[in-house]
């Protein structure tokens, strides 16, 4: 009886693998809309706060959200107006500073994209993505 | 035992198919906008193949850069329609993947995720887009490499510095590749310059930045 149950469970598990394999083959070149960020490139709000004036806060949210409220001293850099806004970030940057990029929440992707471009295109070192974004920063303030 | 497994599998299949009402032609659309395009628009077509009306409860996008609209709130049985997703390209580059999450009152398919993939053509790849010197550092030239994409051949590049404190020299190195040497006149004061890079016969302008920072000189 027991071995019969194990047998059935195994067969069902094999069935469950079929759509998994199908998806892996069919969507093999599909890019996730949330590009993975290595843990070493993420930073928590508490940790980033300890960097004090040594951190440059970069707000990757749309202009309207930045205008509504933002981390004190943050500079706006979004991909809608990348060429126009990037010089503002570079103007306050210096080699010893750390760059903390944030967007709205844990689920947004803008901070990852902005951080990626700062690293790849401008070749800035020490660029981090704020875990949980603006929402998390607000919580950590309380 | 075989009967048990068959019955179990059959019951799952029956449950899934009996309530499937909103059928999508495709849940992933790939777009290849032209260089001058400001938007990329994806159309996700559907049909209510069930016997009851389906109501859209919400249509949400993964990015503020994308807007999605359903033509109607209620889809009667047999009726077709589409969700239109408009992605504002802005100054984004490379492959962009945005999602639209559709919620309906179809109990078997409450949530459907539609994926819009836009492959944005990149005429020039500029590496790096930022060069800097520490204050007091030797004013040696630094190089920016520009690669033109195969589908956008470039014969000449025009480079202009917004500040006379930096001089630029462009050299073609072959295979659609160019080298831009940027040299500051001196590094004693903090100055910055925006470099405009424009391929000949193109309206599109690309940018890079050169700056003397307040950092100690890099030896």
C-alpha cells in the first residue's frame, strides 16, 4: 500500500515536470522583466544610511513621483530623460562615493536598469540597488 | 492504481478546460521599433470562448513607461477584443521586457500576464560615456570607443565639446569603430563638459561627459 502511494506520487511528479520542461524549451530565450541582481549589488536602507554623505542617492522613478517626494538630496535619473539627467548625477559623483539607486518598491525594475547602465555605460564603480526601493526607505525612516 | 492516476489526471484536465473562457491569441508580443520611433505598441487579442460574459477587473503594467487599455469592461460569449499596450521608449536601450497583468472574473483564469518585448535598435555603442580626471592629475588624454551597429554604417563622426577646457580628436579604427581622445587643457580646476557625438548624415545625437573631479589625482 505504502509503496503504491510512493509510486503514484513519483508518477505525478514526472507529469508535473512535463510543462516545466516545455516552458524551459519554449521560453529558453525569454528575458525576465525583473533582471536578477546579485546580492552583492543590493543594499538595505539601513546599511545605505550608514554611508551618510558618502552615498549618492539616485531616484529612478518617473519625474512626477520624484517631484512628489524623494530621499533628501537624491538626484533624479530615469530612462525617459536619460541623456538630460545623467550629467546631474556625474556632477555630484566622485570616485570614493557609493551610488544607491532606488525605484518605487520591491517589484519595480527601473532601479535595476538604471544601475546597470551606470555600471556598464558610464563605468561607475560601487553602484547599488536599494532593496525594497522607496517604500522600504519610508518604512526604515519610522 | 492505474485507474486512480487516470481518474485524477482526467479530473484536472476536465476542471481546467470546462471553465477556460477568455482565450488569448498570444500572451507574448515581440516588437522591433525603428530608431526614430517614440513608442512601441503591442496588441494582445482575445476571444471569449465560454458561455458566460467575462469582466475585466484590472489591467496593470509593470512600468510607468507602459500604458495598457482594454477596449471594453465586459466581453460577451463569442466576442473578440484586444488589450493594447503602449510602451514609451524614452531613452531606453537594448531589449526591454514589460508586462501587463490582466485580472478578470473568470474563476479559472483570474490573472493573465501579457509580455511585451521591445528590441530597441542601438545605432552607436559608446564605452564609456563618462571620463574623468582627479584634480591635479596629469592631463593625459582618455579614450572613448564608439562602435556603430552593422545595420547603421557610419563613415564619419562629429564630436563637439561644450567646454573649451577639453579638446577632442576622432580617429576611425576600422570595422565601424571609432576612437575619441579627450584631453583636458589642465586639471587644476573642477570643470565638466558635455560631448555631443553625431554620426554624419544622422539627426540623432549621442552624449558623453568629461569632468575634472575634486578627487585626489589617480597615479
